């Protein structure tokens, strides 16, 4: 989507009429501009009557029910309103597709930056600042894990009963679905999948304390403050559910960049020198939680298993000519690397 393609997805006159009915300012919508990020979803910044807004809505042809996903995101943001979790404040949501053709919501803009897109001089020139950035991500995750999802209105948002026991078959089913893409070589291109799946099922923790799970917690999905090393907002809540918060920690660890600043998928942060190591992140989390981390290896292996399968989906779509092959090959290589790392962790856990 180019900088002007948003006009096919957002009719400013209809949006203004809806905002009138919600009591959200008056007069014309001014200075609309598309923001980068937001995965496939559109992010549109605009001003009305002196107030800034960011609109988020699904693309023209979402892979899943885009309006349902947007509604779930809005529900999470509303639930987090009175918590200490850094997030973009929800202003209003609309589930009526007659307004813009799909559900959407409006949120407050976040003054911050994405570390993968480049860092301000304040952060780029101070290794101690960058070390704190990693710890701040852990602190934000700890705050999310502390929220009582029932108290904030997220009862029924997910199915925590049997959550961990469902994971392996859930993601094997996702992988099986890739056979619908002609040209994909199949699971023989991922030789470790069966072994990892068996290990995960045999070592699944018996119980956990449920909480809000972001579902895709990594460096590309947080914005840092422009003025310090703290997290300004966790973004992209489309995979959020009620589950085991330790899986978010596992996800952060398997995506965390190595010494070259490259992490899983397309995560790439420069300058990386000074950032905390993955082990330091674990210790920081351990000091701030009452959760039992004895099975942390299992969560890291599960996160790598899940992420590897998701990344392989990019490769499967490219094999069928539905997405660019250059990026897909990078994702396929990441999937293989994640499965290899999982096998090494499994071996070390015995």
C-alpha cells in the first residue's frame, strides 16, 4: 500500500459524519497521512478541530476476518485504560461496516519510535540507554502479566482452560493448511517439526496462572519514548488472547537479536552494542515476577516452534506466487534456524 492508497479504504466524509455522531470534534478532517508499521492493517494519522487521531482498520482483503480482529484489538485497548501497561489510548471504536467498509477504531497518537526503524541520537549514542531499553521491554511485559483480565472486562476473551495442551496441535494444523499453496514442498522442508512437537507434548507444564497474552511480543511491536529508554506503547494487539503470559516471554527471547543485531524474521536493530543479552532479560523478569520459571525452556521451544511455523507460511504463499520470494526465503531460513535452536534447547533440558 502506497502513501495515497489509503483513500480507497477511508472515506473522510463518512468518517467525519460518524465522528460527528460520536461527539468527536467538528469540521473537516485535516492533514491525513498514512503511518508505517501496523503489519497489513492501515494506520492513518489525521487532525480534527486541533486534536490528533490515529485510525486503524484492516486491509481491503485481510487473510482472516479483519473486522473481528480490529474489534478484539479495540477491546484489549479499552481494558488496559486504567492499568500501568504502556499502550495507545483508545478513543472510540466502530463495528458497523457501513461506515468505512470494515470495523475500525481511533486511538491517541504515541510519541515514540520503533528501534528497528532507527534510533534517535539520544539512544544511538548511549549503550546504557540501550541496555535499559531491553529491561524496559521486560518491565512492560511484567505489567501486562499482572493485569487481572477478569477485573478489566476480558472474561471470555480467550479460553485459558487447556491453553497449553492445545498449542502443539493448533500450530501443526496451521502448518498442514499450507498444503493448500501449490508449489510448497511440504513438511519435508522442515525436518525437525515432528521431533519438536513430540517433545513439547511430552513436557507440557501441568498448570499455569492465566493472564493477558499479547501473542507477538518482540522489538518491532513496541514503541520507545523519544526522551528516555522506557516503552511508550506496546502495539499490534491482533493476536492477543487469554493464555499463559510466559509464552510472551518465550516469544521475546526467541526473537531477541544476537550480537549482530539481527533477530528472527525481519527484526534488525542498529546500533545493537549495549543491549542486554537474552539471559539478562530472563534474570530481570525472574526478579520481577512470582511466576515459576522452572519450565521456561519449554516456553522458549514452543515460541520457536510457533514462530517457525508462522514464518514458513510466508514461504508457502511465495511458492504459490502470492507473495515476494526474496522475503519468503529469509523467513524460511529463520524458521529452520528457530527449529535448530529448539532442538539444541531440548537437548540441554535433559
